[in-house]
C-alpha cells in the first residue's frame, strides 16, 4: 500500500517547522514505515548537469532542526541518530531500478537552505567546501522527522539547474521549471520502478 502526496509545505512560504513536518506524523499514524522523498535542486558538483537525477546519500542541515521543542517518547528518541539517515538497502534498490531502466543515477550529498532567494556564489562556494553536491529548499526537515519516528528513508533529487557561480549566468526559475518538465518522464519511470521493486 502506498500513500502519495502532491507537493509539500516549504519553510520559505512562512510555515513553521511544525507545519512543514506535520504531514509526516500523519503518514506515520496511517501506518507508513518508509518514506520516498523527492525534490528539485541546484547542482554544485561540476560533474552534474541539469536533468541529472541524484540519489541522496547524506545531507547537510544548517537551519533550525524540526525536532526542537517538546519531544514525544511515543514517536521517537529525544536525540535520534542521523548517521544513516538514508537507508542503504533502499539506496541499493534505487540503483538497481535505475540500472534496469538504463538511467545514469548520480549519488551525492544534499544541502538544505531556507530560500526563497537562490544562494549567492559565496554561499555556494562555502557549501562546496562542506562537501555538498546539491542544494535545495526542502526535504531535510521531512527526513529528520521521518528518521525520528523510525521510518526508512530514500531520497532522490532532480538537478534542475547549476547553482550560482558554477556557470557564468544568472539563475532563472522558468529555466528550473522547464528542466523539471523535460526530465519528468525519466523521473516518474524511476520512481515507479522503485515502488514496483520495493
């Protein structure tokens, strides 16, 4: 059984972290044991290009943690471990699914920034120094919350543009949306195959 969500709440839209992560608590209450989370993001790794799909192996969170505040021991530990936030078994399943479809699935570290402005070239340089391969404005709060509740997590990003300073050109949201439309069929087929193979 699969529960599918269309879109998400973003911190940059003015929602609190509690509101951003509330749907995860609903999914858990409905019986979900694993989370497959996707996003559109900017590429920091010069070996990436717009249209690439990236398996998230880890993340960097430089924003307020969504677990700040009272903790319910019924949901999870006060200090949950994030050393394996993204399930290695599910990552292997995703790689095998991509191979079946002859999709070149990259692997990398996702960095979470709050937005809604795109990051400056200096910020991008600092994120690259920290080891990030991609940057986006979502996903990490949901992943932390899911892991807090013991859910297995698989994350896949669509590289829709190269981040500021990687290429000598300004960032354009219309271009981001167009890349997303172009890669939609490939992305959808991969997600479908992963669910079939789950």
